C-alpha cells in the first residue's frame, strides 16, 4: 500500500507540476541537468498515461543515464502548443504533429513503434443502426481534436471523399470520444485501434468498429533540436533495449506495444504525401 501511495504521488507530480515548467532551450543546460522532459500526447487521461508510461521511462532513464520526466497536457491542442513552444525536450507525438514540427521547430525522429502501422477507426454503439460510413450522413460525430491524425484527420478525409456531410465536435481525448458515444451524446466517433483495445470491457463491449483506415507510419518519439547527438544516441540505445530486457513485456504490454525501432525522417513521407494543411493548437 505504501509503494502504491508513493507511485500515485510520483504520477501526480509528473503530470501536473513538471508539465507546467518551461526548460531552457540551450543544449548546454540539457547536458548539465542530465534530465529531459518527456511529453506524451494526451489521448487518454493524465493519470492513465502516467501509469502506463512511468515504468517505461524509468527503464530508459536507467539505461541511458539520463532522467526522463513524464509530462503531458490537459488536451491535445494544448499539447500541440507546448510542443511548438519548446516545453518538451523529447515527446511522443502523432504522425501529423511530427510532420509539421520537424519542419517548423526542427524535431528529430528517434524511434517509433516496432512492427506497427497506425489506423484510424470510426466506432458506434453496438446495438445501433450505424453500420457503415453512409449511415453517418447529417450526423454529429465526436473527434478528439482537430489535428489528431488517425482519429480525426483520416476519418474526416474519407467521409469527405465519399461526399458524406456531417458535423464535428471535439472532446479532447480518445477516451472521451468513446465515453461520449456510450453515454449517447454522439452516434459515432473517431479513434484508433490501440486506444480502443485499451478500453475497459464495460465500454468496449458496448461499441463496434464500423470503419478502419489503411495503415500509416505510427507516432514518433522525437527530440527537440536542443538535444544533442550524444544524448540522442544514449536514448536510442535505451529505447531499443526495452524489448530485449527481462522486463520488456511488463513495460510494453500496458502500452500495447511490441517494442521500438530506430526512425528516420523519411519514414513519415506517407503522411506528408497526404498534403494535409491544418494549423496545430486549435480547439
């Protein structure tokens, strides 16, 4: 019980105090402090993200010899603004975030999930008459945020391609999309398979997937340009060591991941080819 209480305190501090700090942008300070703020896109609640990510970040910190401090944001648009403003030294961001911010800010890809393509989905209540995209004509659909790549941009693009008219409302996270549908506030909403599969049975059993997109390069873990190559190499080794370690399954299963692979900037050319033009940070 004592250990659990300590964990909750650590999670609380990580989520709500670290995320409010702005760290110096020069590489020298990163080297001196030997800690980096690791931002996670808030697809789920801060407490849920902390439970899933803190053990992994602790392992990578030990392997790299550089402390990674968990941080997130109250919603995805705020996370996008913090990315652009340099609040995070390293961050787990969606593919569109990376495409935009690699160009605008200079974020450099480090790793992405191994053996994974990200797919957008549209879900509806299981016992409803909504079974295909055409059934969404003239309906209001829930989405996490305007620039959520697979959960918003891809579903909306496919609906538009099929000339299906609809209205959009944004509810801040993937989990809130699913919860609002179960509560009857919307007939359908956008998400991704990973967050859908992570739902408690109570929610997932009441929902059905009515559409799935093709696959795209998944979320990037990328570093701010102030993080130098020496630190990047240490972090890369730490992330690549996760799947090979004795704790690999224990660390990755909560995140529904198999491991990480080294990333190159051109890995996200499939996303760039969509030529999406949308400003980040919009609610």
